[in-house]
């Protein structure tokens, strides 16, 4: 029987491609965004204890009450907001599932959704899967500042949703107070819903705060915010995240969520609830990662890269124009992996037009020994 693909242009993601190349060549993998250091022993012990205590059956569809309460308590501490754990929080099978569920809940065939590029690669396929159209507004290096006039000009009568990523992967930029005000004014003017990908909420550096849409009075009622325990607690393989929205929006989200995954790993939820209750589990993350950022940055500069500002996430963008300017970003990333032995991610796949800005992304969520080995190899470039 002939089969016509809904996604004829999609293949392996650039993350899978570069990680495969790193494995093939034995290169140090600073491409894909996962830590190579251990999860907290206390968190691991909590999972084992939960399983031994019999927490091995289905959790409630929205997530364990204890975990949802711990999330609400943390949001009061970090953002100064009161979230109802019963009606406004749902635990998900990772952030990507939450993102897809929001998009599928909101969009209908013929709708449009705005994406700010460079953008995480799961947004557009999820939009297309609903029969909707992704409309892109590009941000440019080095600041990746949002031109809100350009965003406003991209909105049509069919626009229903705007997707933001704060802090932004891969741009590493963060929203200012003025950005939130501009987003709120635009969303009110055009009656838009907002999907805010905030998985790097705790990885904001140099004294800057993380400004969530949930803490903005005009945005809170029309926004979905998505988070990731995998990113926060160095456990990306657990695939546990959560979504927060006002009660009416969350009721719609749960209608679909219950048929996609129903519920999420019970022993992990038990352990995460206990771990999250300790504020030190997330308060120490920014200085921990800032030290890694600065360590890798020194090595990259010595190697000849020009660094872009890194305000958030655990990624560093680097300009290689002084090293191999004749190469496209994808070709440079492959050359660096094969010839130098360090894998990175080109920025161009994060744009629909694949533009070349001579930029690659390095992940610094690695052990010191891993970063030192990468820096030693990169020193050959100097």
C-alpha cells in the first residue's frame, strides 16, 4: 500500500547526527545537551526506596499530589506566585511531551503559530502535525534580541499561539522585563495564547533573574509554561517534566494528556517530590554551571573562537570565523569532530532557512575531566 509521509523533509535531528559522528570517531561529545556526571545520590536512593516501598503502579493522571505540591512550593519561592497544585499543574513524560500536548491542544488545521528562531527543533513538526502553519521570526547574532515590531507584523488573523523559549536554546539569551511587557501587550492585542518553554529556568547567570510568564499578571491567564526535571537534576533519561497553566487551560491540556501517556513513572515522582522539597537542590545550579561555562570559555578563546554572550542554559555559542571561515556551520562541526576530536552542534539547523553565521554550540554540562580533555584537543587550533 503506498504511503505518503506527513513529514517528507524530516530526517534524523542534528543532535542524533552529531552524537553518532562523535561515537563513530571517538570524539569528545559536547554536542548533545546531556550531562555526563552523576545524578544526586540522594535522588537515586529515593527512587530505590520508592520502588522497595511498593510505589510501582500507575500514578494519578495529573501526577502525584506530593510532587505537584512541591512544584507549587518551589514556584512560590522562585517567582512569588501561588499555583494551585490540583488544577494548574500536570506532570508529563518529559518537556517535549508537554510541548507537543500544548500545541495539539491549542492548534487546529489552518491555524498559525509563531516561532522565534533559532528555535528548538520539536516546535515546528508538532505544529505541522496539527495541520497548522509555523510562522518564523528570526533573531540574529550576537544578542538575539527580539524585534517585537517584526513579531507583530508576522501575526495574522489565523495566528493563535506564540512559542517562546526562555532561556533560549540555542541562543542562550534570556527575557528582560521589557520583553515580557512587549509579549503581554502583543498577546492581549491579538488575543494569543503563549507557550513558554522554560526548561532552563534555574540556569540563568551573572545575577540576572529568570522571568516567567506565570509571574506576569496579563500573561499568566493565557500561558502554558513547560519545565524539565531532566534538565534541572541531570537526569535527562528519566523523561519527567511538567506543565503549568491556569485551571481552564490545564483542563483542556489534561483531556489530551490522559490519552497520550496517562501517567508518568511513579517511583521517579516519589523521589523527585522529596528532592525538590530541599531548596538547595535547585539554588546551587546557577553557580555550579556558571563555573563550567567560564572554564570552557577560557579554552575556546585560547583556541581562537570568538564567544557570544551566554546568559542562560548550559550551552556556549562560538564564532569560528577566525579558524575556518570558508566552511559552512555543518561542515565546520563535522570537520571539528573528525579532525580535532570535539563534537559541537551547528546553529544553522535551528533556522528554517539554514542560514550560515559561522556559529557552533558547545555543551558545558560535563565533568571537569571531560571539559579539560576537550580544551586540550581544541588547543591544537591555536
